[in-house]
C-alpha cells in the first residue's frame, strides 16, 4: 500500500496539544474523493486536509478540506494549519511574505508574519433568521440570545448569535438533537456563539457547535470566528472591538486557543500561530 506523508498540526496556539488540531495529508495527489473522506472519517478530527498540485498557475498549492462527514469549500483553521505544514515541509515557499492557496472557495492569500499566518478571508454574505427559528435556536442552546442572529456564509454557513457574556457562553450545554435538526433544515454547518470577555486576555469568548457534521463542538474554529467578525461588521458593531481584537475559544475542551482578527472596512483577516505535534506517514485506504 502507498504511504502518504502526514502531519497533525495544532492551530491558534504556540503550545502543543492546545488550539485546534488538523490532520494534513501532504501527498493527496492520486487519492479519490472517497479515499479522502475515508481518511477524514478515520482521523475523526473536525477537519482533515489534502495537499495537491494547484490547477492554477496563480496558486502555490491546492487544498481539499473534509470533515468526518463531508467536504468543505473553505475552513479557517485547516487553511492556517495546512499552510504551516506546507511551509515546514518545503512544498511551497512564501513569495514576498505571501502564500496563495487554491480551494473550493477560490484562490486565497495568506500573509506569513514570523510565526503568525494571516488569512485574507472570503467575502461574507448574510441571511436574517426568521422568528420561528429564533425560538428553536434558543431552545437548542438552552439560553437567551442577544440581538438578532444571522446566518453568515463564508463558504461554511454558520448561524451566529451573541450571548450576554463570556460566562453565559461558557455555561452552555446545548441540545444537540435540536441543533442538528435546525442545522439540517437551514442548511448550515452549525451554530457559533460569542460573548464579551472581561478576562484581560481577549475581547470575546467563542464556541462553535456543528453536530450535523459529526462535530459536537469545534475546539477553535476559524470560519466561526470569521463569521462572528462578519456579523459584527454587518450589524454595525465592528467598532465595539476596534480594528483588531483577540478571541478566545476551546477552554471547555481543554484546548484554550487564541484567534487574532483584523477588520479593515469590509475586509476581515484571520490570524493565528500553529505547531506540529505529529509527523510521519499513513497508508492510503483501498480505493
């Protein structure tokens, strides 16, 4: 059987075994979609990625991203973690401090700034939540929601809602069955919630739940944090956080990560560090 070079990278942390892990298969060429999905189901991480040669001369590499259940056009922490792995493995080199990644959402640019990687996020669109679904959302969260939640589409579609505080975010014990049904009906990946923080380390605390994708809770979610930033922009609240802020996520799962966000007009940049925890090879599954 063919051996494939492999790394497991923790993202949004400089400390191994914190942040959010992503499995990166560095030799994805020749694998079928079914084989990729098989590997992603086996790793049982929120996402597994596969690095392939780009189809466009404008990109440095092509990335395919899978949850245990489905392929995604884009996701934040897999993009940053895979860029870290690609640089570390020498598959691509930053040109002028930048990498260009091809994925289902198009060609995205990443800035390499020391040990920080900054992602130029895809454009976001929004859909308002109906009154009936607002009640279902609160029932699924078992908590009261502030303001008017929105469905934010950045490739993955997240239902974003604000809670009264970081403590309220920390206390959540969602009803996963109701949330799964809501997610399937609205064709969303899941629900991301946030609340203002008073911990002196971050502006907000965030949690992301995606039970319909087989992920009860994503430890530290890049696309979820992009969606929160887009929600703040689209509801005229970006000034609450300033042009730059840090979000904290993953404490309830023992993964305490830090996500940097920079908002410039309508543009959102997602930043984070990454560290490789596992390096080796895996056997390609039968086709």
